[in-house]
């Protein structure tokens, strides 16, 4: 079992659109296994590859009793009915804000055999499908908040212990040379 660490807000991998998977080999299988292991914890509804530092178009989900994954997902249908429920994100821990999402969503993609997959969901599953696909497009749920909630969220982020810890000066030679912390430098 390989549970990978989650990348936090501020890391550029979270805002860069992902690359579609074109090779279905042991590396892709290992990534899917890691995503499934990483999402298989209480309170986790989904994990996108970007959240573990990988810029490939894959996510895992753990919603409504179903655990699975999809490669190269695309949203193909959203209902007009909107839900405005609270939403959080593993990459922005401790924050929870009302986020407008379609009540029903359909995502298509492929599995490890490059066979077509269709995921349909309402409620939490629909929210998960939209949230994780957003991650793969370089969008965080914070980007979808109304102006006032976004301002409040960004204030909370700047005060959060995890955000401040990510920005602590590096120790050793990098600190002496004025190196920037990894969240600003781009690579972990």
C-alpha cells in the first residue's frame, strides 16, 4: 500500500492543466494504485493525480460506497439543477465553503485497459466528479467561490499553519543563498 502525501495550495502543479494518459503500462498502473490507496481513508471523496504531484489526467474517488478511478476523464453532462453545499479540499485543509455544483454529473474516460468508462452521479458523487475533474483542468474549488467567500477563504489560507509551514525558509545552503521555499519554486 502506497498512500502518497497531498500537495497543498500554492504548489504550481495544482493550477496547471494535466496531460492526457497515452501510455497504459506499469507506471500508469502504479499511479492508479497509489491514487486508490491515497483516497481510501475516511473523509476522502476523491484524489486527483495533481494532488499527489503528478500532472497526468487521472483521479480516484471514494463516494457513496464506491471506490474507483478514471483515466482521461471529461465531463459530458451536467444537470441544470444546482446544489450549493459546503465543499472542502485535501489540498486546502481545514476550509469548507458553499460551492455551486450541478446536482447530477456524467464523466467519461477509460480504465487501465484503455476501455471506455462512464461514471454517473448525483449529490456527493456528482460533486466529487466535478471537483476532481476541475483539479485536472488546473482549477481549485476556491476559484469557484463567490467574491466574498473567496476573500474570506484566502485570508484563512494565509493564516493557516499548513500554508505558513510550506513557506518556512529552507534550511542550509538554499536558505543561505536566498532560495525560495518549494511552494514558490515549483518543484518538490
